[in-house]
């Protein structure tokens, strides 16, 4: 098991021009990260093989692994032409993952304004077919692809499981985000227990939670049920992280834990404190 950091955690300073993605990798190693997860927000790797190679070289230079490649995708489109085009685009991202040398790749599956179970059930098999084609393509590289519980539409544990089972490929699993279940008002500890058997990658995220009747003002976003969430340093929020980490450790999971920080604090400081907390929680579990 290795604890590291998603570059998403340092998106803010990268976006503001305070550091490059290569400097972010250096910083992750400096604060104790044992791996780096690449999330290309604010830059692209699909048309930039030179930067891809620089990322690989930088990770090697600072002595950490590149663990996972996490990208945007949306197969929830209505036309067959758009559907086929998106599948081919994501396959090209699989080529990027192979160039990075990773064996794990997380991609979105769909986003819909209509997040109803009726909409989900109606297109589940079509979404599964897209994921299946990508997973089959990734198999040539020995890459396992995955869906994250993310984005409201495919975020609840049962929907994630339904998709994984519909895809029915040994190299299609879930990137299990221990915090994101709260976005659909699901108990995170129970959801982690349910979906752990399907996890290829684990994201550690924390949130502050306020009930719908207690609007805390600026800086918060709403859950599917109208409650309020704000990103927190891992270990500072309202998620029972220690219990989730205990479950992960007890399950025998021996993969990567990746810190995702999206709080209001300084990104480097928030990421570092969260990383140290998660290492401690694991050792105490």
C-alpha cells in the first residue's frame, strides 16, 4: 500500500501559474507522497507526448511512482456518432496512460441533468458497452480502467456496482472515493464497505457537512438532497475517515491511496496535513 497525492489537490496553484505540473510532482514528493496520480486539468496530455514523457522523468527523478491517470469523459450522449467519437477519444487517452507507464486509469462515464434512476436504468447497458470497449482496448496494455463515484449521476454505491457488473470485465473496476458518497447523501462508511470489493484505486477526501436548514453561506455546494458540503483537509471534516481507512486496511487492500484536497486552505499545506493524517490513520488502524 502506498499513500500519495492526486495532482487535482494542487490544481489551484497550477491554475494560478504559481507552479507547473512538474513542480507539483516535486512538491508531492517533498511533502511525503509515495506516488502521484495525474489529473490533466488545465493542460492536456493527449496532444502533448513531450509533457507526458517529462512527467514520467520527473516522477522517476524525485523517486515516486505514477499511479493512475484520471480523465474526463461523457458517454451520456444521445447521438450514435457522438457516442462512437467519445469512445475513440477515450481510447486515445488509454494510449496516454500506457505512455505514462500506469496500470490504472479512471475515466468519467456520464453526466446528466436528469439524474433519476429511470434515466440511469434506461441507458445503463449503453454506458456499459462504452466502458467495455475502452476496457477491452486497455487490456492490451495490462491497464485496469475504472469508474469513480463522482458527479451525482453515477455516484451512489449501488449505481457504481450496477455499472461494474454490467460491464463485466476483470479490468473494469471502481476508483473508490471515500468522501464522494456524501454528495448523494449516502453514509460514506457503509458505502465504502459495500464497494471495497470492486476497488482498483482509493481516493481519500474529506468534507464538512451542514444540514439543508443551516445554510452556511459562501464556499459550500449542495448535495443531491439539498445538504451543504465544503471540502476539508483529510481528517478535519465530518467524514469518519478513521473507520473507512480501518475497513480498507482490514479488507487486505494493497493498492494506492490518493489524497484529494479541495478545501479553502492553502493547497500545499492542506494536502500535506491530510497526507500526514492519512498515513497516521492507516498505521493506527
